[in-house]
């Protein structure tokens, strides 16, 4: 196996020495650069597996601007970058993630966590980017794999062990936690990653089409069979089949799935011979299958076939370190979707995201960020743009439900609300909206709110 190389970019000799020692002992080939100029010079003639990039150099030891500038030069080279800073803050980390960094670490680092993060990002960079997601809501199903928090780092280490095996896996987790993304992550780390992942939402299958969807059918097998159809097990041959919402499978249909798992064979409808099912199965549910078994609603033998190993995906409230990186990804994704320049996330908005309980998990976060990107008319998402549906679960100011208005009308109403809350004080209102006084004046003129212009500040 080719030895992976890591480029350390830091102007502190002691930092470079400590990292070089740690990484060399872990089996990596280490390259060092003590300045942005030397880094770019090295990158002109070599391509490391990953770059550990300090945020601050001699020109400016606190802002992180030198590191961000260098990151902007590195990003087009498509090399995974992890940022390092002793002056860590949310806004700086988000800027780096928006510019293309994969992750960030704080000094002093924890050795085990650092090595795990490095391994994760190098492995991800080596995988074929052929992701296929089930259609269950765009905001959650277009998210990237984020494993910054300690609980997700532990999960990632488990995935590194389980993914290369062909063991059937059962994923448990609340609605919206990203079970489909976890299934895709397992597939991309598996030995079957060269073939596309096949996904099937069991809750969306009708009973009459169950066998056709899973096993396929031949033309004429039943009244509406106008042509041959390839079933999920055939599409997933030599690959991975992901069955979401497995707990919704009716009891009388469960033996049909169990038979395939036990024998490795299935029969398409209308066929006269069976076919082999060389498939690695990953199933997921938010239901308590043990309770379903006790209630006679789920077969115990099928359960044992599904759960060679059970993986529990934590709720978003249990992985708060992942909230801002996920939000950053969603900002970039939805800004691209709506042809907008990706706005930055203010510190006050970041704090609000971190304080919310997220009962809808990652899916809810995606929806909140999508709305924020839509109504943000300037360069920064502020607290006013974070419209959370259930205000009782956050410790900050009450949030208002989104009225059925156009974006222009929604922006106008928000401006009026903020001006009223701040006694028509222009400077205070502009600050609360996250825009300049001049920008607020322009919007007052645009929406013919002249009565607010003659302020007495």
C-alpha cells in the first residue's frame, strides 16, 4: 500500500516537530513548510494526501487571514485541508469550511481525535464520489458526511472496522438524523464502493408491488407488467442495498425478505429460474424492533438476519460540535441551488443554532438554513434570518412563524418588526438585521417606508 503523506504548514518549529513525531509514528510520511510561500512552492511539485494548515503566521497572529488566503490558493488543487488554530472561534472555523477546508482542530490537540480525523478525511478523499441518495427531502439528503464531534468520531472509528466486511448492518436513530447518509458512508468505505449504492424506502412500497420492487418481474407477469423490470436485489448485485424504514414492512411480507437473506436466492415474478443475490444489506429504522417483536409485529428471525451489528446514529443535540460544520455545508449547498453568493454565518446566528434543541435533527437544520439563505439579502446570515418553527426549544428570543408572503414582502415585514422592537432607532435596527445603516436606508426607500427615514439619532 502506498504510504500516505501529510504536509504540515506552521511557522512554529515546536508545533511542526510535535506533529511530525506523532504522524511519523502513525505511519505517515511527513512534509513540513514554515510559511505560506514555502507551502505553495512545495505544492507546485508534489501532492500530499492531506494538509494540516495553521491559521496564523508572522504577519498576523490572531485574525487567521493569512491561513484563509492560503486556503483559497490550495482549494482548487482538491487536496483535503484541516485547519489548526490556537485562537479558535466559530466564525473563523466557518470561514475556513466555506472556503473548502474539510475540518478544523484546536491547539492543543487530542492525539487520538486528530489521528482519527486525518484517517477519516484521507479515506474519504480516496473514495469514488458516486453518491446516490433516497428521495426523502432535499435538505437532509444532500448533506455531506460530518464527524467532528467526539461521539461521531467514535462512530467513525467503528465504521472503519465494519465497513470493509460484508456483515449485514442495522442502523437505528431518530427521524432526520441522517441514516441514509450513514448507509452511504458505510458503502463508500466498503470493498463494494466501485458499484453504486441502491436505496429503497420500505415505507413507500405498496404491498401489491413489493415483490416487483425487490425482485423484479418479466413482461406479462401480471396485468400491468408491460415490460421487464429489474428489482432492487438485481440492481444491487455485487454492491450494497439500503432498506430504509425496515420497521414498516408488513408482517406477512417479511418471510419473502427473510428467504432471500437465508438462501441468497430470489425469483423475479414471471421467471422460471432463481437468481443469486450477492448483496450487502444495510437496513435502518427509527422504531423499537424489540418492542415490535414482543407485539408480534416483526419476526425475530428476520431481525437476527438484519442485525449482525447494530449502529446507533446519535441525535443532533448529542453531537453539537457538528452543528456549525453542517450549517456551513447547507449554506453553500442552498446558495448554489438558488444562484446566490454563499453568505457568512454571524456569531449570534451560530450561537442560536448551538442553543436550539433540534428535535427534527439534521433534516430540521437543513430546512432552517435553506430558509435563512432564501431571505438573507446581504452577505451575512444573522439571528433575524434563523426562523425556527418551535421557539419553546431555544433559550434565545422568541421566533416568529413564517407567514405566507413573497420574499420581498417577508423582508419588508421583518424590517418593520425590527424597527418597532428598537423604537425606530436606525443604527440599532440595522445592527439587529446584520446590515449597515446605508443598506437599511436603501431598503426603506425600496419599500417606501419613508416614515422611518427621518430619525433623530
